[in-house]
C-alpha cells in the first residue's frame, strides 16, 4: 500500500479516443469501463446535501469540500468546470491500483506511454485482480513488481472528475490539500515530465493550503498537519537513501550474485532503520508498506516527485507571492526543454538564478 494520507495522486487520462488507437486494446477497455462505472454511479453533491438520508458527517465533509473547491477555482483562475461537483461511493478502499516495475538489479523504472498523458512510471487498473495478474506476468519476465492502491486520480480536466468516498477519510487540511493538488494539474501539465508536474502541483497545494488554513481559522490544525508532512518527508528520505545505495550497488563492477546478496543486505538494513524511525517518531503508520518485499519496484513508488518543489516555492517568492504572476512564470518554464526548466528550478531553489518579470 502507498503510505497513508499521501497527497501523491495518480494522473490517469481516459480520453475515449485512445480506444481507437489500436494499441493494447484490452488495457484501454478496462480503463474505459472502470471510469464509465464511476460515472454511472456519481451523484450531484448538491442533491446529497439536501437529502435527509445523507449521513451528517458526509454532509459536513462535502460542504467543506465545495467551499475549498470554490476557493481553489477562484485562486487558480480555472474555468468553473464540473470537476468535483459529484460524489461516488466507491464501496472499496481504493479507486485504482497501480503496477510498478523495475529490473531485478537496476533502479531504472519501467515506463508506459499513453496518448495525450505521455509516459509515466506506472500502469493503472480499476480492479486489483487485474493489476496483480499483470504484475505476475512482469514478474515471470524477471522484473521486480509492486502493486499499490490509489485513493484519487485525475483526468486533467478531460472529464468531470468526481469526489470519491476515499477523499472523505482525510482530515480537513489533508482533504483540501488533495483537492488543491488535483486542480493544479488542470492548470498546468507537461507531457513526459512527472517530476515537473508533481512538483508544481505540490507547490500549488502548499501555497493554497496555507492561505486556506488562515482564511478558515484552521491554524490549530496546522501544526499537526505540518508534523505529519515532516514525518512523511523523513520516511521518503529514509527510502531514497536506501534507493541511492542500491543504485551504487548495481552500478558497481561486481557479479550478479554479489549484487543480489548486497541487495538483500540493504533490504535488511532498511527494515532495521524503519524500526528506529518508529521509535523516533512514535508512529507505526507505515507498517503495512514495510510488510512488502521492499524490492526495487516498491522503492520506485517513493520517487523524488517533490524534488523541484523548492524551486517552485522560490519562484513564488520572486513573483512577490502573486499567484497569477507565479502561474504565468510556470507556464513559461513549461515551454522550455526538460533539462533547461529543471536546471532553472534547481538554480532558483539555491538562489543562483535571477528571475525577472518581462
């Protein structure tokens, strides 16, 4: 399972035109069917709010969500599209399950490419059984695989994304954060650059969330939320350090059997480090994740999707915290080639790039 309360959401584009592409038709068919099933079961939130049969807790959460949505739409200058105005009771824990894969002795993510959405390092399924079956096929081919549940996904504004029951399991700030993150993908999305897209959405999420907390008088919850964020960052750094050690191991000029023994030693080391992590933080919320194999594919799910976020935050500061100017600057960055925009964001994060508004 993906770590609890993660705001990292899968961006799965289900444009119906892909069914006409002629490639991997069974996969696209299950995606279209899964999305269609959600669309058939969605209910207008405004109707649910007026229905006496709607539980009071659900009514309260949906009212709060609509307020947060309106705030984000206004702040981001989005067209008031139908996204997140309807609700789906999933009757399951996750909406999709993602398959990740890497070679046994490499940390290079396997990628899949889709029309419009571009290339990403996962393959999403609406049925867990389908995801596990596909992962088993990859495993038979000698790859490390991992299947992780996803509580949210975005169609990037191509369809009216519904609010899912999985959203409402979050606390107020975490719920708003998820919504802001997903709406940010509708503002800006660059093909084949997951790190840029997720870092941008994470930066927008943080900027809006701080403003939202102040506006709603949720400062008393802010410290608790920030503690959870810091704890999650510590978890990420723990895993990324082990991942870096594996990369060094696999690049070393030693035999495959030696690399396998070294890999197993690093897995054992990671489990020991997590036990210390639990003691330091007094938190065991990642136990289910660490119950997995901790193979290369599982570590690949904890990607450095936020690594460019400091650059985006620095850019927001350099635009005098004017959200409109910041978004325009981000769109300008998106027009540059991937290496150039990455380098500029890194320079911004370290104060080595002077941004001027033309």
